[in-house]
């Protein structure tokens, strides 16, 4: 490897590290926005959709929008009827089915969360965290280590894979951040040269990881 090639790899590694820091700050901003929305009784669409899902699950039967609105109010959410109906109709995972007279039920066959990333290819994704989430989704519900994530990325994007092998610290930092946000759980804490063992919990995409 020439000195020029080595210099390029180092610079690319620095870029990855900066991307990881930027994504970490973006995740923190999103978390603060969600907290602000809840505290101000102005929930974002995903918060409202999740709340309606819970309401319908607890009821065990389809409900009219007026009843759903009352239940939302008891949970500290106060959207307008028009806004709530729009959110339910446009739910990206198609979790709700509208019957006659504004009666909503849970869709027995909603789109799984992974469908949001199923058509994406790592080589077309910008950002380390996004690439890692796709790799972890490909691993599925199996337990994994940091090396498994890097290998999964390398299988689709060899160039990025080589960069990450040379700078695994950025992957480790991103995994830890994802675990902090509840996207992963540590199955076994690594000791010495042995890395942590992880398992996906809920990859939200804003990513619902940790590494040793």
C-alpha cells in the first residue's frame, strides 16, 4: 500500500468518525423534539400512531374516532379529529383499517418495521448509522458481535467494509449510542479482547446498537 493510499484511508476514517458524531447529535436532537412534543401536548405523528395502536389493542375491538380521541386525551394527547384521522390513514406501516363512519381497527397484516429499509442498499446509504442498521436488520433476531456487523456491510459495500475494519472504533461508538437509545441490548458483556454480544431490540431509524 502506498503512502498516498494510506493517507486516503486515514482521511476516510476521519470522515466516518465525524459522521458518527453528527448522527449522534442528530439522534439527541430528535429525542429532545419527541420529549418537547409530549410535554407540550403536541405529539408527532409516530407518537400518536403508537398511542392509537395501544388503545385499539387494549380495547380488542374497532373503535369510532370520537372514542379514540377521548382515550388519547386521557393519555395527555389532544390532536384535532382531522389530524388524527389523517395520521391513521397515512400510517407508513398500514397498521390501521378504516371501516364505515370513521371506525378504525388494527390491520391484521401491517407492514413490518424492517420494510422501511428492505429496498435500500448499503452502498446507496449515506451515513454510518444507516448502513449499520441495514446490516443489523439483515442479521435478524440472531445474536451478533461488532465483527458480524462489519462483515455484513462489507458483503454489500467492500470499500466501506475495509474502511470500517481499519477504524472499528467508529462502529463501536455507534453501537453504544444505538444501545443507549434502546435499539439494541447487550446479551453478553465482552472482557478483554472479547467483544460484546448484542441483539436487536427495536431499530427505529432515528434507528427501534452496542459494540465492544
